C-alpha cells in the first residue's frame, strides 16, 4: 500500500504530524480549551431564526465581504476592548487559524520567515510551514515569560517577516505586557528598516479571560500590528469556526488578495451575528470560568502542584517526572487533560464546577499514588 512518504509532498512537510488533541469518550473532557457551557436557549432560538432566514437564499452566494458581520465584530471590539474600531479594520474567517493562514499567505511564504516564542501555540509553526514560510523558534524564560532582551536579539539576528506574540499564551496561560509587545514591535521594524517592515501578530484568542486589558489599543498608529481573536472560547462557539482580526484597513485589504471566494458561508455569518446579540450573557459565562480557573490554580497549589499563573481559560500544572504517565493516570480516572509536550507539564481547561471537582479529586489520587 502507498504511504504518505511515497507521495510527492513538499520536503518541509515530511516527518510532520497533523495538529490535534485526542477526542476520547470519557466522563470529564478538559483538554481542548472549550467553553463548557452550552449556548443559552434564547440564543439557540435566535440562531434558528437567523438560519431559517438565510436558508431562503442559499441558492445565492453569501456576502463575500461579510460586511454586516464585520460591522458587528467592530462594534463588539469598540465596546469591550478600549479602542473605537471600524468595520474596515476587521476581517473574519473560518476560525482564527484561517485568519493566521491568510496573514501568512499574504506576508509570509517562500523565502520569508516567521518567529514565535516557544512553547506557544503550535499552529503558528504548522501554518508557517504549510504556507512555505520558514519558522524560527524564539526563546522564553524558565517561567515561560518572554525575555525582552533575548527576543530583541533573536529578531535582530533573524530579521523575520512575521512575528507572533501570544497573549495569553497557549499552553502556559502567561499574559504579555503591553510594554513587551511594543518593544518587540519596534525591534521587528528596526530589523527590517530597509524593507516595508515586519508584520507583528498578537494572538489574543483567550483575551476575554485575561486579568489584563486587551492589547487592541496598541494597533492605533501601528499599521503593521495585527490583533487576532476568536469566537470559539469566550463566545462558547467552538463548533461555529469563526475567527477575526483587527488591524489597519490596509492589512484588511491585503488579506483579501488571498482569501478564497465566498469563504464564509451565509449560515456561519448569521450564526455569528446571533451570538453577538447575546454578548452580555456569554461574557457572564466568561466571568464564571475566570473564577473557576482561579480556583483551579489555588487548589492545585494546595495539593502540591507547581502551577503557572494563568490569564486564560486553562491552567498549566506540573511538574511531573513523566508528564505522559501522569496524563495516563488522570485518563484512567476518567479525566482527559492535554499533554502538550512541554516537559514535566500538563494543561487543564477550566470546566464546570462539577468537572473541576472531578479533576481535582483525580489529581489528589494521582499525587497520593505517586508519592506512596
């Protein structure tokens, strides 16, 4: 039988594995940073109304530029993130991963490079390679924060075309200070002062869960700084697949050079618009999850785990001599968490109070077993 190595795939894809987390049928699933709360019934009903209206015109292509949706997203950002944003500054796609892919298709590609500070969201490297963009792994401190001086040195040395900054960072939960973002943005522009400059992408997928204010205001006056967001986490709409960016209007114009025709279905657009109508309710769930996340941090430390401070809807905890064995021990107790491959550490999503109680009980049992 033919295997993947027998096919004429690109050299940079050989030996790589696709992104993915185990989807296992266990009582408590806390491994994919989903919002554990189902959408409220009034929103479900509103989605049904919106989709029914859209269904009458499914013989026609959807709004190619998603103007109504982008207007709604701009209104949401203006209200919640501290900067007046216009629809011409917003672009939407099928999940933030497609947003990132479009940015790399536009500003990366063969002969160009991107840098991220790892461990971080592994899709940054995967999408870079998938678009033919060279990938550079930048340094982090032992506590998973970004060392500004070392990051500046890496940017000056490699002169990347695209710089990724993830805040809160996945899988560590670490937030990045505005001063750090500005320092790296300026370093990236200085490193490529002989060209049109470098694009700096702030991936704020978990921004609504942070103790810190959004980094969105930093895009003002900085045409090469982009903020990426998603509706998968705070809006509890992982199944919707809707991501978006905010940036200078010129960036929005640029990514439209590579977007596929009619890339956002009419059903996706109206479903997202319905969710935006229920922002207050959905953000109320975010506040509950932030409280549960903080409880997980406190309880895990009481149990004896080392825990990274988290501004996301998940918590990185450890340290284990064998993280995969610890992952398996929790799975054997009916709790699925994420083994991200960070040596000694695991990641758990903040779930409902009952799910979190089950997780904490499983950790206590595991700790007793390993210390016996």
